[in-house]
C-alpha cells in the first residue's frame, strides 16, 4: 500500500467510525436477541433494493436486512479503510464500476463467490460485467447489479420556454455530437428561462463524455494515460468553455446543493445513465411529466453500474452470499428497473417485454426500456484501471475549482495531473 493510499484509508477510517457512532444500526453479522440474523448492506445512493427486502425476509424468516447509505466517495473510502483494518465492513458492500478494479486486486478481503456456486450463475450477466469483477487469481468478488447505459434527460417545459423543440426525437436531433450539444446550450443560455442553467455541473457532463471514449484514464496494461490521452484534454476544454459561457449551474454531483437543484429547477439537462432516473425522481418530485429522455450526444457509452460484494470479515458469509445472489437475479433486476429505471446487467432481461416495452410516466412516458436496453446491447465497455474512481474524483475536483473561480483551466489541469500522479503511485 502506498503512502497516499495509507493516508486515504486512515482518513476514511475516521469518517467510518463517526458514521458508525451516529447510525445506531446493528453491527455487521449481528444476531439479535430474537434469534434472527441481521445482514447489513452498505450502499451509496438509491440502488432500488428497499422494496425487495420485505419479500426476502418473508421467504427467510431468520433474516433481518438493514440498509445503510452514504455519499459515493465516502462509501468507497470507508470500505478501503474497513478492509485495511479488517474491521467494520458490512455483510454486503456495494462497489461502483469506477472502483471495482481497485478492490478486485484485493481478493483476500472478499468471499470468493466461486466457492458458493458463482460459476453456475455467470451466464446471467453481460460477459464484460462478469469479467470486470474477476481477480487475476480467478476469484470472483462481486455480482453485478446494473449498468449505466447513457441517455440525456431534459426538462420539456424549460426547453419550450427557451424556444427549443420538446419532442424527444427532435431534441436528439439537436445534438448528434457534443459540439452540437454545447451549441444548443448557447441557444438555451441566451434565453435561460426561470434562471435555470443548461446543465447541472461540468464534472457530470465530463464523465459522460469520458464514458464514450475507447480509452479513458487507463490503457489495458494499467498505465495511467490522463496526461497523454488527447480525448481527455479535449473534453476538459470543451466543458470549461461551456462553463465560461454560463451554461453550467456549477453543482457538484450527489451533493446536497445538487439535490436541491432538481427541486428548484436550477438546470434543464443532465447526462443520464439509467441509474440517474431514480435520483431525478427522488429529488425532483414536483416535475413529474416535465422530465423526458432523449439520446445522448455521440450515442452509446457507459457511466457507472455497480456490484454487490461480501467482505470476508463478516460473520454470516453464507447468508450474505445467498442474499446478493437473490438481489441480482434477473427477476429482481426487472422489478428494480420497472420501479426505478435502474438498468439490469443480466442479459436474459433484455428480451423480456416488461423490460423492452417499459415506459416511464414520470418521464413523460419515455420508452426507457427501448432506450436503455439498446444502449446496453451496443455498449463497448471501457477498461477500468485500479484507481479509476479516484482519478475521476481528482478531475471532478479540478473542474469544480474552475467553476468556483479558484483557478483557471490551465492551473486546475496542472494541479490535477500532480494529484493523479500521486494517486497512481
């Protein structure tokens, strides 16, 4: 473990201890006095599982499920600390695609799902989804939940007030590529109805652009290529130019201010991996029917998607493995997609009419089944290196510094490259 990694883990441990002290939840693997086994799940954001727990508990009367959620970066920092100290992890821990390579390099800290029948289940998932959580030793550390095939969500009412088309097909025609998207942003910003910016924040748009690249932050030999990949710098410059033109609401994704931004109509478009639909519904309830879904500029791409893992330090490994196998089964993934729009990673679901034919009332009856299953089938996965999630955070922070007026683009880029170099040592 590098010195930088150690500092990260130590800081995360403090956060995790404070969170545990305030939560009042049962500890991982605890057995209450009523004889039931309590299985704890540490997640980030709304992963769509809450409605499923009662069904599982009814079928397994000896099991009680407790879900705990935290912010994306805090969650992954806490997990790294709990694994390093071999204490404090939940029975089940979610891991995002951006961090799965980091943790699959530590298979000793997780239950090897092959020892619990994983090889009999592997054909459930898209092949690349299964392979992304395989350690070099062959150990399987996680079962895939969702994938993040990309679209663009937009506010119909704000587009109408800005003199732009509102029909989703016509909207998609506005932006066949990202250059066209930002040109549309100029048109929108000239009117800026209700003071709402064109997009939520620069880092979120940047993430979507990177998700479409053949090569992102790493090459396939685990070399960090942020400084040498011209597509990364081009996307960075495009985003900051749009920020300078006033197109951004300058909100940090998943922050309290960002959540408020949905409720207060602070932006008109948002890069929309399938899991974003649940966030929009949670935070923008007053605008049901005003949100819609169109094709993403450039087409295709992926942003996010997660895995459920079972840390080896847990006391009820067998029960935890059974739970994650059930939560990620096609039947449950279909139910989560129907209720929350979180796109399954199980291939059998893409031919089910309840998936392909799904329309979402909140999003003006957008055919999200057709939009996102098409995106998933056409998705070309991008290689994720061991610190991809941390590198993404470093670039997010650089763009945020520019949006906050603390640095110009060149200064932020230079500092970010130094941060990335330290992260990847």
